C-alpha cells in the first residue's frame, strides 16, 4: 500500500505515466486483498477483542507490526480497505527493527535502592516510578530498539510524540520494569543488546533467560551483564576516593565516614574549619534522595539517627560542606573500552530546596545564564570546557579499568566562596554509571529542540500531574520548526510520559512561553 502509493506519485511527477498507471493498478488490487483479509480477520477475532491487540498477538515472534508499514504510512489506501481509524493510528505509531535486532531497553529507576536492600522485587515507589516514566525513554532509544513499558501507552500520546518529531521504538508491554521475569514471548525474541537504565545484579538475575538470545553487532559496546564490582560504581564514596586521590578541585570539602565515632569527629572538624552547614548523604542514593541538611555542630538527635541508619544499612556516609551553589552540572560520557572514553556533553540541572532533582536545561549548558555569571565564568573559571574533557577521561578510564562499559555521567557544581564570593568549581560530587535524566535532556536538546529556542525537561510530582500536563499542552500547543533532519520544537509543552489520574510523576518538555509559565 505504501510502496505503490509513494512510487506511483513519484513516477507520475517525472512524466512516467505508463509506470505510474501500473503501480496504481497494483494499489487497487492490493486494497481489495487487504479488504478481504480484514473482513476475515474480524470474522475470526473474538467478539469484543481489540483488533490491534489481536493482530499483534497473531504475529510470529520475528514479525513485528512495524513490518506492515512502509517508510511513510499512507492512510487513504488503508481507509479504502476498511481498516478502523484507531487501527491505522496504532500502526502509524508502532516502531521496531526493519532488519538487525535492536536493544532491549528497560527503565529500572530503583537500581541504587536494589543494591541497598538486596530485594529481588523493586519497592512500591520504584514500581510506581517505572509505570509513570518508562515511556520518556523514547528520547534515548532508536527505532530498532524494543522499549519495555509496564502498561499499554495511550495511542493519542504516541501520536503526539510522533507529531513532535520522535521516532518511536517498538513498545512491548512487560512486567520486567516492575519486578517480574520475562514472559515466554519475550524469551523467544532475539536482541542486539540489553540497555537498562542502570545495570544492577537484581535486574541481571531477572534478565538471565534472555542472555542466550543476544546477538552481537555494530554500535557502541554495551554491558551484557554486571561486572563483579558493579556495586562500587554506584557508591558516592568511590567518587570521593577518586577526587581526593587526584586532588580534584573541591575534594577538600567532602568526607566519607564508616562509623558513628568518625561521623561525630568529622562534624566537629567541619565546624572548626568554619563550615557551619553540611549535607549528610547516603552512600547509595539518587536524584537527591537519602540526604539531610543540617548544622555541622552541634548535631541533633535526628542527625545521629539518620547517620546511624545509613551506616547500618550501607556501611558508609558522606558529609559535604554546604555551598552557595551557582550552577549544578552533569557531564555525560561513554566508556567504549579500556582506553576509550567519549565525552558526550554537559547539561545544567535544577534541584528543589531539599536538593532533589526538578529538571534540566535543554541545549548548551551556558545558555540562559545571567551576564554576571557569564563574566565570572570567563574570569574566574576559564577553560572550563577543556577541564570537563580532562575530568571525564580520568573518571571514564577508572570505570573501564574495573570492567565497566557504556554510558555514565558525573555531577559537579560551581559555587560562591564564603570569603570573597568568588566562583569555585567542585569537580566531582558523584558518579552515575547509568543513564540519567541529564542524559535524556542532552538528547532532547540535540534532537528535538530548535537551536533558536530555550527549553527545559521538567519532572512534575504530586496528585495533579495528569491535569497539569493536560493544562500545559492545551495552553501551549507545539510550534514546530522545519529542519533538514526532522521538525524541531520551537515552543510549547509536550508530556513525554504516560499520564492517568493516578500518575504521581510526569516528564514534560517545555519551550518558549510554556517555560515562562511554569517559572512564574
């Protein structure tokens, strides 16, 4: 249907009417064939069954719905064949490989938590996060990939993403993101690699039945399983050890303690050094969770209970001096081999008053900075981009030396010194050996935001995120800017994740006036 429609028009446009007539006859014949097939398909489908789900269920393991669509889907011949509009909508938004096996992509947001608990099933909060946000990973996937989602996505949400220029992967409903084992259908599939949000032993064990179904091919190297040292990659204490071993900037303002006596002594020392406020951080934590801000001395009973709990469960606690932060930055890189580390870029992120992640700025990390900050960067922190390159090479090669491959990020920040207010860089706060929200923002800025626009990736939380997403999309419809590779978003709001009235988290891309709305 698509081939004949497309090429008949192309041939007629260059004056080859004879060949165009042949293809148009082929198209008419094919419409009759599909109409007949559709009639019998509906006859044999159970009463009340969803036609799309029945169609997908009837396909052999290596045949995907994507194969029923050409490079471009044409609706008119399918309507002429009698296909339902909803069926055509689903076909228009389905993705998947047209040849080589793609990666199996899993969003497991509780990866750090699983290292603490050792549980084989994610916590209720991690499961809810996976349900709420799995769909946003379309920003990091390729068309040939298979992204697992805990619940069927709303076709209208997929259509909106396609209209915004996203090329969707295959979306397979699976319980893996919420702690279940692979089902029989998935276990028969062949994949080009496994790409979870973060490799951890808990997920590794559940994906073991798929290991024999992996095929190797071109592309960036990926871990197919967890190295023995995976636990240490996630620990903030490892980042602190590296920072001190290499005398990185800002390393003197952070300490790792492993018992309560050392904790009390370090709090006292921090106070004597003039550090009035500190942050207590769990060795294993993500997105600002597992931390407590407090005064250095004297610590209160709540501080001691927090420290004792973290030390009992994780064996280490980080104490950091509290700084007046000017910029929070994530540096993204990919470990390709023992001596191969690629710097992928930097993003600026935003945290709330509790230090928890709120969103990331899309586009160049310097974009939108005040003139004062720009001047301070130029005079007080020159050559920062070159220093980023040096830092990621150092950290990436350390990870590679202990068996790590794939994407990783590190957090750093710029702050005002307490004495004279000058700008300082704390080079390494923590290492994230996984995909991050910052990397997702990096991809959105490069692939989907107009180069002339300002935007942010924002995560909204609470009981009204579904309604807020609807309000933003209605108030700020997308304005697309044609580009050579794909249309890009010039302004507007786009919800990237699946939302329902029970959703607690939503990922939203904001550009132009929509961005100003959420700031006011």
